[in-house]
C-alpha cells in the first residue's frame, strides 16, 4: 500500500526546529572554542593520555559518544515522522460494516412454519457478519420486537437459536397435534404481543412500518436533512405469504412508500406453500416489492428458503461493497518499531558510556 503523510507540515516544522537547535548548538560550541584559544590555558587531555591503554579507552569513548549522538538524531527524526502521522489507504476497512438489517417475520398461522428456515439461515450468516447490525421483529395483528438492532452477535445467535428451538414443533399440522403442553406454552409466550387486535391477522403493512421504526432515520416517512442521506444502508427482509385478514392501518403499498422515503429497502420472501405462488395476493406482493426496487423471491424454482435468504444477502452485500469508499488509516507500526529499537540501542550505549 502507498505510504502518505496525514500531517506533512508537522514533519517540516520538526525539521526546522531541529536545524535551528543544531545551529544554536554549533554557534555556542564555536564561541566556547574561541574563548579557550584566547585564554592562557593550554592543557590537553590527549597529551596526558599517552599510555596505550588510556588512549584506547579514550578513542572507544569518543566513538561511542558520537554513535550515541547519531542515534539520538535518528530517534528525533523518527519521532518527527510519527508526529506527521504516516498513513496508508485501506480499501477494505469499510467493506463489511455499513448495513442495518431487520428481519420482519409474519407469524400468522399460515406463515409461521416457514419462519424457522429464515431464522436458521440468518443464524448461520451471523458468523460471517463484520459490523452489520441486525434486529428481529415478528408481527401478526400487532408487532413485537424480539431484539433491537445490534452487532452483539453472541446475543443475536442466542436469540435466533432460542426462536429456532421454539418453532421446531410448528413445521406441519402433525407436529402441532403432537405438541406437548410445555412446548405449546413456549410458542405462545414467544408470540405474546403479536395478536392484540381481535378478528385481525397478518396485517402486512402495519408489520412493515413497525419493522422500519427499528431503523435510525425513520420517522413514518418524513425525510429530513438528518436522515435524507444515510450513513449506513438499511434493509428489511419481509417474510410473509401476504394473506391479510382484517383492516390494517397501513396497506403494504403505503408502508413501502414510507420506507422508500426514508431510503429503506424492503426485500420480499414469499413464506407460503408453493401452490399459492400464482395466487393474486402473491403477485400483488411481488409487484409491490419490485416496484419499490426490492428483491422478491419464491420457491418456484425448487430453491429452499435458506438459499433464497442467502441470495438476498449476496445481492445486498454486493451493492453495499460497490458503494464503499476507501479510508485513510494511520500506519505507525514500522516507524514505532524502528524508534523503539533505536532508543534501546541508545540506552545500551549510554549505560556503557556511564561505566
């Protein structure tokens, strides 16, 4: 990677200061030398050290002293370079850390058997996340936040694992019929808060709005200067069969219009039987998602729910990476190591000179 300087003016200022100090030191030394010549003092240490052993030690001392001065100059140069902040361009620093994901799952009776596959897939994908934040919301006639946006992947894995375990017994009607009372109670507790409106189920638009409210910058469709340009990409993965029963506050189209204004992408995953993929409700679901630039996928091509989720993630990750910018990062590593080595050698010389 190409090396550059974040504060090059600091290095230039350091060089000027060093040259000024060196100049003053030389002037003072020259003046003292002149004063010594004018005086009557003619004592010379070299004249006294005329023995072979003393001369050898004196020459050694003089060499070590000069080497110590050179090392101090090098250390000063390295310290000045560190002040100038050596930097490199890191093109991969931000590639995997700028997306918020909300799993928005329809937990009505018709869609619930498919939710476990979605949860299990994200449970596996979390292991490869690096900086993404993920949240989970479930809805029927009303919504409940299972866990908010977080990058605490240990918590996410724990919550997704718990949900998967609870939903293991609702993949078919036979499973439900054979369910123990304790298992049925666990499911009931997990779904608590999603059926608070009588004679209404699977209110898709209301569920999408509740999921969008978990994302920063969503104010029920009011884009402002603060949220018009997002710092992080935001997306909702909506898993539903789009079978609405009751009168929602928001239709799916109205909810998608609100998310579009807040620059939130909604991807649709049809979680229903394959024989229902040609139904009018499914086609409306597909048209609404794609009209708002989302990805809509079904199992019509024989793919599993897991592979559909992975395809959505791969598309979004590709878009996210293509919009990233390179970052300038400090690179003091080798400079700091060189400075440490020089100072260690200088300390060793200083100790030797003191002896």
